[in-house]
């Protein structure tokens, strides 16, 4: 294969100049005559029955246009009052019950936000409190209060078509994997390790909170401008919700101020679309930061691992993982499925039993979060890998290397792994942290240690990406794609792929922003899938254009097709660039007219073999894997419990890097996200009410909290069907951060932390338990 | 959000007159300095004033001036100004460091010293609107709740901690506050400004509703005095102290002549430690003394279910700070 010209180059982001000069379009910036604003009255109870709502005083207030309740929505003909990507379990507004503090109850539409909010105070809702279940383990027990009485599968995604109505329980999905005989492994083991690891609910904290604007155009068509990562899904959802044909709904997405999984599937869109239809005016709803916490969260999880070891080798592992999906399942079942089958790790373990549960509680709904549940299970298995190797006195890196799967070996599901740079990532991480070097120096009160972790996530399969590529007669190109540019750099990478394939300059390629009237279906912009899936679709569509161009050029140049090359906006016989044709010449030769276009379209839809519902096994459970490794050096202050990450390396197998700088930025950005999850972030609840729902009290990392020495390393193991060998990289950097830091902390202090986040409080407690010093101030119980 | 009227008085006299008039008319009042905390509290309905008195036009409350008595700091001086002022940095280091540790650059640009000193608590239960003592309710939710940041000293019936960084520094510097009311003005030592919940659970200081903390007077610093502010935070920026120590030591010939030690983040008010000061004064500053000072600092401290870690943390921080100033 000839060397690529644009692919592999760290070209500058397409949107950089517009972003840094504040000229980029966001939904919040769109102005429209007569635009109305929304405020929503939310439940103060974690679980209650709605007895009655008095709203006439709010309706009478000047400036208020509409006050709408869930019961009114439920009575609307043709409107489906429930929505959701896995189950139709979420009402647009609460109908008869509220299921979490912050559940939307009444919507007010007014001429401005202030009046809409003031009107909320004039609404009275009578509630009858109902039994509440908040703890995920309690909720999973039979006999616990039920959050939902019935399951209604949504039936929109192929990978979730095995979802079915179960018996009455808060467990809305149970993934099982059975390989070998795990009980026999425990019977024959020399050593058995049992540990429980927890991750708390957390929030995505996109810079731009959710925002949706809906208006009816001159044709009464429902036009939606929304900050979503899944425009195609939103259109499907609205079609179902409103009972309208899909072509009567147009969903457009400008640039997102970050997504991280928060902006997937339907969120505000069903409500705002209804409000626009009811008022016949443009309506915008923009969430406050406080509402953002009540709208979508990261799953809290409890992971119990039991591991059998014989002769220094892991022979069996049982994983039980409980994911707290909150009051509505959102995409929880998919998270439990996809993370479920990786729960035992990317290791050669002959006997594995996994049970992973998606559990309803009376907390805000949990959905996708950068890593789709996998960071929670890696937190467990990579913490335990270190516990075991320390206990057995085996070097933690060697212990992992010994068990790491290699090309072609079967994963726990039975799927042979391909393009699996796990060992390479581990080696690179170990080398960069000077793993075999001397121990870092301690001083009297500050101790240092090193830690390492590895792990893997699989891409969501099956999923679908469609692209249309249109070349204009001047050689410029429009790429029509529903991939959402949310900061990850998809516009740039897709343009690089199109430019490379068509032989035009990068600057000649323009990405048309997602618009369901224009851009074809794409499953979601999430899960590290766009470079591979949309990249392949764009490349295939570009190939179709190139075939037409070459057909014309071959006749005009009297050349063989296979001798032709497209490069720098010209088509020529290999080796004689001067005598070739410009794109303009080719278009003139084909059409005899300028202003003409050639269109290529393609749909890329890799398939999977569904995992067996009883054994979790599949010969192909995923299209590709992305291994990750992290290495950390920490300094722990023994007297304050403060952890300073002195050095951090984020290593990822990205496949061929289309844009190496972007890949580095993704690995580092993702590591920062997970650094927050590791050291600071936790949603703290009191009886279902969030206590720290503000940007001051809910602490995300500041720039001062970043490691002094902070680098990323790309391991490029090409994927045979990736575009130019590329895979995804969006989530890779999140996967292994937390256990690498916890392992380094144990290395430094001897204290093993099993519950995230790793706060000074936990470190000081751990130190006190490990080494209760006489004379130390009494720690009362 | 409730409607309120906003007034921008031009003089201190006008300000306190407006406050008195509003209160006599049965209206509730709030005073805005920088407004960085107050506006959020109004939007979240923690406070719902009828009249908001904005001090932004009171030029007399600005500026830092040196005099023979020491330094005068206007109540509207911002955290940023304090943290950068050469005189404050060199002679009243603890105050510059405390002001520089507050929140973020944006907040330090607008937040005032009087506002920082009079800041309301940041206990989660209070800010989330639970019916706690500070919200006019009848209990402290932290006692059996999420109390990892709550008081280990001076608590009861409320276990809030005072959030101010500059208040412990001003106490350690023996500052005096000029308080202006409609009928009188008075000078109150910073060390006597704050009141415990057991005395009055509804407020944190002696300031009347119709009074303004107009200016702060710092005394001259005696030769050989050094001061510093040490603050432990969960993250490195934009958060309150888990524990902080404001300390000023006058050391001559290795002997501590005078000590002022005040803790932040551990009690419902900035926590003055006269016992520790006496222990330090007259003695040679060394590891042994620092260790005893640390222990004495937490004598009588008691933890709730999740905040006992703050006791050894405070002990260590006091010990370290003594040693760092004695070095």
C-alpha cells in the first residue's frame, strides 16, 4: 500500500479558529423571533404518588403561555407519553408517580426564563410519599420496593433485541457469562481472593448543559435544534413520541460543548417538541447546572470479584457487578451487557462466571458515560490484579503480561481477539514510568509509589454509519455525515479520510453538520466508534466517487484504471503527474458543464453474533477492541492524606492514528476525566436528594490538579478492516486511570483503597487502621 | 426568585439609613459587596431580600492605606487586591496568602474582604435548603449525615464550619473591624467578631442587620514577626479549606516572643487557640514544641461519623506550620 499523504498527519482542527474566536454555533446561541423559554417543576421526593396538581394561578400569570402536566400529555391522542432507548420507562413528564428527586413534573412555557421560573412557584402539587429504595444492593434483593411495575422494551436497537419483559424486580437486565467450570477452579485453587470494589454515581459535567430548541416551519414540520450525540435516534424517538412520519421531523445538531455520553438518546427533545406543537411557537429549554445533575449520571457500581489462583496462575474468576441505573434505565442494559462480558479482564482465564445486573433505584437516571461501564469493572479487576500479585510476591507487570491475551486467543466470550495491542501498551507504560528503575525517594511525611493498570473495551457491535460524499466540479467536497462534532475532532479526521481517498487537499473537504433531512443514519456518536465506522463509510463513499472519476480519466488519458492515481486535486498516470487532469477537467469531460456534482454513498454496518443469553458466548461479540494501559507515580502526604499524581502516562492502542495529535489529546483528555472520578467526583445523596449538586461542591479536577509530568503514548496496532487501519480512541484513556493510581497509592503507603473516589479522608482512615500509632489523636467511632 | 428592589447608595450614612428604613418598614435586607456569593444565594432562594443594598458606589470603602497605626483596608477591597498588594504580601503575609487561596481568579476579582469575612456557611445541608438551624429549622442534619467537612471543634447545636479564609488571617493579625450602623459606629476586635451557634444559631458574627463592616485596621507588625496561611483542600483550586491554619509568630533569638494561631475549616467560627499561643510564647521553636502545639490544637476536638480524620490532619498542619515559620 502506498504511503498516505494526509492520513497520519497532525493537521489542525477544522473548527479550531471558530472555537477560539467564539464564532461557533451552539443551540444556546440561536435567536428566533417569538422564542419562548421553559422552566420545569421537579419532584422533591425520591418516590411519591401525585395526588393532584393545581396550576391555574401559574396559567394566569402574565407572560406565561402554557403550563403542561404529564397527565395532560398522557391524554393526548397519538402521543406516546413514555420514551427511552432500552425500555419505554421514562414519562415525558411524571404522570402518576415521581421516581427520583428532580423528576420533571410540570413544564411552564413563558416569554422568558425568569417568568417561567416564577410561575413554578404558583403551582401546587400534592404528593403521597411511597417506599424508597436507594441502595443498589438493597434494590436488587427480592422484596425490595419496586421502582417500576412493568418492562416495555423499546425495540429500536439490534443489539438490544434480546431484551424481554422479566419478572417483577428492580433488576431490569441480567447479563450472564459462563465459561469452563469456575466452581472446580475454586475447589482446586491454592489461593482464593475475594474483594469488593465500588464506584459512586457521578456526572459528566459537559461545559454546555443539555439544550433543545424546537419550532414549526412554514410547512408545520417539527424542526429540532438540539445538543445531542445521537441525532438519528432523536428523530426516531420523536417519530414514535409524536406519532409523526420520520420525514416530518428534522433534527439538526450544531457543535456540542462536550458530550461524554450525557447527550445520548432522547433527553429534552420529546418535551420541547410537544411544547412547540402545543404553543405553535419556537420553544427552547436549556438546563441549569443543577438540573443537569438530575437528568443523567454515570452508573454507580458495586463489583464483587472472587479469583482462584493455582501455582501462581489465575485459573478461575467469578464477577458479580451491580450497576445502579437510577429511576429510568436509559441505556443501562447496554452498558451492563457491553461492560459485563469484559468484567473478568483481558486475560487468559479458563473458568469464568459473570453476572452483571442493571438495577433500578430511586435516584436520577444513569446512562452512558465515557467508557460505558467498563471503567467501573476495570477499577475492580485491575485493583485485584495488584492485590493478588503483591500477595503472591510476583511483579504486577509480569503478572499481567503472563495472563494477557495475544492475537487470535479467545476472549472470555469465546471471540478470538484481533488487533490487540495489550501487551505492547503494558510494556510501553512500564517503560515510560521506569518500572524496573529505582524506587522513588520518600521524605519524612511524603511517600511515593508507582502503579500500573491495563484493560480493554470492545466497540459496540452491531452499529450502523451511513455517509454521503459529494464532489463538486472544482474538486471541493461536501461530506454528509451524522457524526456529531463534540470536541473529539471528528470533522477533522473524517475530512482527512475523504481527502486521502479522493486525492484532494484537506482544506477542500467540508463536513456538513448533522441534519436528518440531509445526513444519513448513524447509530450514535459515542463508544469510540466514529473514526472506524463513519470513517469507513466516508472512505467507501469516496471510493465510489473515485471510481467514476477514474472511469472518465482513463478514457480521456487513454490509460488503464489501475495505473491512475488521485493526488493534490489531480488525476494522473502513476509517475507522470504533469500530464494528468485536474478535477475540473474530469468534470468537464464527464458532464461538459461546470457546477456539476458526483455523489457517492455508503453504509458501513459491521455485524456481531449475539451473545448467548445463558452463557454469554459468541464467536464474534465485537468488531474491535481497544486496549489501554496507565502508569502513575504518586506522592501521598501521610499527614494530610493528600494525593499528588506526580507522573501519569496514558497509553492506548489506537490502530493507525489518522491524526496523531488528536489521538494524544483524546488519551490525555480522557485521563483527566477519569482523574476526577478517581480523586474527587462523587454525587452525595441524603434520602435521595443530592447534597453537592453544584460546580463548587461537586469537584472536578482543576488545571492545578493535573500531573506535573503528563504524557500519552500511542500504540498503533493496525486493524485490518479499519479505515487505513484505524480504530477508536475516545474512551481508551479513561479505562485504566483509577486502578493505576490506587495501585500506586498502595505501593507508596501500603493502604489499599477499594471505594472511589480516593479522598484524603479514606487515605487517613486507611493509614490509621494499618498503623494505629500510640499518642495519635483518638479517632472516635 | 422573588422580586427585590436594588439601591446603590453613594455614602456610608445613606447606606445604613436605607438599611434601617427598610428594616423598620418590615422589609428584609441584604448587602452586596462583590455579590459573588449573594447573587447565587438569591437565585437559589437561600435568601430572599426585599431590598438589596449594593455598596458598589461607596468609594470610601476601597483602598489599602498605610498609616502610623498600621494599615487600613477598605471593606470593598477585593481578594485579588489583597493577595497582590506589596505591603500586605511582605508584612501581613498570612492575609495575602489567605486571600490568594480563595476560590478562583474570577471570584477573587470581585469578592471583597468584608464579604469573605461575613460569608454564610457552605454546609451542603444549608445550601441545599434542608430545614436546618441555619435555614431557620430545628436541627443539624450533619450530625447523622454527610459530615466529612463539618466541625470537630465548637460544634453544637449546629456543626457548620466557617468558610472564610481571610477571617482566620485577620484574627491572627489582631485586626480590628470598624462597624458602622445608623446610630453609632464601633470598633470590634476580629478575635471578638464571631459568635458560636450555642450563642446564636441564626448567625455567625455580631454584625447587626443594619450594620456594615466598613473597614479593617491592621496594627503595626513588630520586628521579627512572620506569618503564613496553610490550607488543605480536596483539590488544588476553588474549594474551601478542609482545614487551614493562620499563624503569626514573632521569633527573636530562636525564642517565640508572641504567637497568634487561628484555625479555619474546623469550627463554626474561625477557631482561636490561646492555649497553643501560650505554649509557644517564651519557648524555643523546635520540633518538640511544634509537636506539643499540634496536640494542644486538637485538645478537646471530637469527630462526627465521617470527619474524625480532620483531627490528626489539624494536628499535623499546626505542627508543620510552627516549624515552617520557625525555620
